[in-house]
C-alpha cells in the first residue's frame, strides 16, 4: 500500500517485510522507482513510488512490487521522477504493459520498452519544486473545501502533464 498510495516512499512506516536467513534480497536505495506489480484494474497496475529520502535503514520490497534502478542515477532527481512516473504520459505507457482478465499484471519485459525523456537536472529540480507546491496546496485545503480541492487536483494534473510534456516537443 505504501507504493500504491504515495508517489514517494514513506520510510517511517510500520510496514515490515520479513527476510529469511537463506533469502537473497536486493536493498532499495535512494532514487529507486518502485512499482506495484498487479491490481484488479488495468488503470491501477504499475503505480509508482520513488525513494526520495536517504536513509541508513535497510529497505526491501515485498513480493507484490518490483523496482527499477537507473543506470546513471545522478542524471535523475528523485523529486522529479516521483511526479514523472505518475504523469498521464508515462501512466499510459505503463498501463499498456498490463495483461489480464480479472487480475492484471504488469509485464516487466514490456516495461523495458517504455520511453523516458528527461530534461536537464536543473530543469528537473525546477519542475519538481513547482509540482511539489501544487501538491502541497492540494493537500493543505482539507477544511471543508472539497470543490476547491478537486479543482486544485485537476489543476495540478494539468500543469504536471504540461510541464512533463517536453518529450512531445522534440526534447530528448
């Protein structure tokens, strides 16, 4: 639920994964992108959460999720990728990797074909700052303003997709 519910991994949680003595598990690291592997609906498959906090804690995935680590992690700002992998553009690509009838599973093999275009690290940080401000605004307006919250969430989605649509403009 941590990966499903948040675009960034919540590190201080009571969720625990027990690792047996003979099990070999890879640890989750800062910058890793984690994905839910399956869901009852295609639209909820492959939801992502990014490790945006550095920690000395050993973090592991459970069997319901899988992770991706960039070959060049210094080229990606985790505060940016947490928004990028929840954008309409990438969600559409991820959803198309899911197969199933009553339960849908993401194909890890098909996930390898997803195209990700990213701007410079400087632009990633600027985009992340704007999207974080919109996100904070959406979540701070909880005192009886459901219409305002819904409007701000739509606005956040609109600007997120506009700011992340640089790939369509030929910027690779």
